C-alpha cells in the first residue's frame, strides 16, 4: 500500500467533523456546472468521492438521480442517512476505479477528490462512462492566507518546529488549472472551461484545529507530536486574537464528451 493509499483512507475516521469543518462550495459554482451540463430533473449524475456530502445536495434539489461512490464505509453510511429523504439518491462503498454502471451519465463530478485517482485511469474512465454531450466537472478548494498575516506568521513557526517538511499554501491562479485542463484534453474532452470562484472564512482557534484534523497529513501525525503541535497552534492564534482569515479559491475545470 502506497502513502497515498493510506492517506486517502484517513477521511473516513470522523465523518461528523469532516462535515462540520470542511468549507462548502459556492452557489455560483453549482449554477455553472448545472448550466454547462444542461442538468434537469431526471438527469443521471455520478459523484466521485462523495465524502460527507458537501457537494451533493444541489444536484438532489435539481431532481437528479444521484449516485455517490466512496471508499469510506462511514462516509457512505453518513450520506445515505442525511440524504434518505431523496428517493433518487444512493451512495455506494466502492472506488471509482472499480465501479461499473449499466447506463451512462449526463454528468460526472468530483469535489476535492479526483486528485486521489491516477490521471491515466480517472479521466479516460470518466469519459467512457458519459453519454455523448455529457460533462465531467472537477473542482477543488485551494485555501491560503494573505502574506504577512500576523497570525499565520506565528502558525508557520509552529509548522517549522513540528513538521518542517510542510509547505505553506499559495494563492491559486487561473494558470494553475493547466494540469487538469491538459489531463482532460488527453482523455478526449472538448469545450474545456476552467474557472475560479472566491470565498473567505474567519475561523476561531478551536474550529481551526478541528479543520486541521480533517486533513490527511494531520490525521496521521505522530501521536507524540500532535498534542504539542496543536497546543502550539492554539497559543499562536490566541496571542493574535484567536482567529484567522482564510481565503478560498475554488478551481473548477469542466469539459464535455463529444
């Protein structure tokens, strides 16, 4: 089992916290996907890596048949429970790589999950599972903190002390969508459209620590280091007002099967 194989299974350890602390996606993004893919009542939609369902409800409210796949047993059970009112919904515990369907889809989408799938497998398979004219939408949040933010400066010192190999996130720009655009092109998609959507969050200390504990690298952090790391984060934030401003840049790349 590779390191990535281990990391991508960590999200299943605490579904409630994942749902509580992970940010939602903007209405404008969903409107863009629904319009591009010409989604309407009865459309068949597949979500890859459903997680705790943060990107699911807009398509259920559009009266689509939505199938979500995920490798996490707890995530799948959680989604089947919170969306049980929707007769057209089901979540299955299976990887996208293993999943097979009898009918093709109008839309396949993945929210901050498709990067866990090998490019040479994920994009061609999605292409093959779409109807002609169907769309693949891949979106992912890229959070960052403004340069010279006094809270973040202190937080980075904690990272340097306990996890010196960590890399600080940078502002994501439209040119950074190029790898995803090229991957879609190689798989045969056309009319590929990259877009960015912006958001901002102000997070208090304990919620920030809760958010960190939904990230795979923090979940698997050495148990001896983790309490020291979290206390360092707590002290750093509380010394600067007990909150941090995070700016979200949500990357969307959507393409069509001819």
